[in-house]
C-alpha cells in the first residue's frame, strides 16, 4: 500500500485547500477532454501522459451521474501514480494492479480523511459523507479501508481494503451495465 503515499499526500493538500475533485486535473497540469463514447463500449475514462502533457478523457455518459467523481478521481490517481502509456478504464477491466491502485487512490481523492474522522466522532454517517462527496457508499467504505491500511500497516487492514475494493467493483459493474447509469 505504500506506493499510494503520493496520492494520499496530494489528497491531503487538496482537501486542506478545499479544492473539489473537478479542480484536481488542473492542479497536476492535466487537460480534461470529453469522449463521445464512439465505440459504445464500457470505457468510462482514460488517462495518458506524453510529451505534449497529461490528458484525461471522460465518457460523456458519466457527467451528472454518481460515476463522475469516482472516474475523474481514478484518472487523476493514474497520473499521480505514474507509469507510461495510456490507461483505458472500464468497469470490466479491474484486474491489473495498476487499476486496483488507481481505485484505491481515487477513493482517497474523492473522500477526505477529515470527513472520515467525523464518522468516528459520530457527527456524520457514511451515507452523509457519500452524499457530501457525490459518490456511492461503496467508495466511502473503500476510502475508509485504504486510509486504515496506510495508517496502521496491519495485514488485516490491507485485507479489509481489498474486500472493500471488491465491493466497489461490484457496484461499478452494476452501475455501468444498468440501462441508465445511476
Ligand atoms: Zn484505470
């Protein structure tokens, strides 16, 4: 999980500055373009970094849905984690470690640690936080698990993060295969 530290650090700075997820691409010098889903496939977003700069592509279908924040955060996470080439991201491609890491990172970017601490204090519920952050509950659970895994270094916490990732993947799969994206 230590490879996620750069994303955690970036998330901390952005959340401290009250930046919204929509602001994150410009913070890392990435340009956002809207894809017309010409293929009609299940690609939700893409990210690439080349000599001409970093680009994030978002499928036009996700705008105005609960997929928008998670997918945008996922693409930002790819760029923060590095790696070469173009990442094409769909609900059915969550199998490689780079996709898993990008979803772990997306959860930290979309849901701040500050908000998660309010669950412990009893001043917000996970559902409240999901609504505040415009993400499904499964992403709040994933964020909680990833922060725990990074903070306490316990094997059981890392396992819990992977369980939360599986539940997130299930939600993503259902959402993207529904007749209308939620
Ligand atoms: Zn991806």
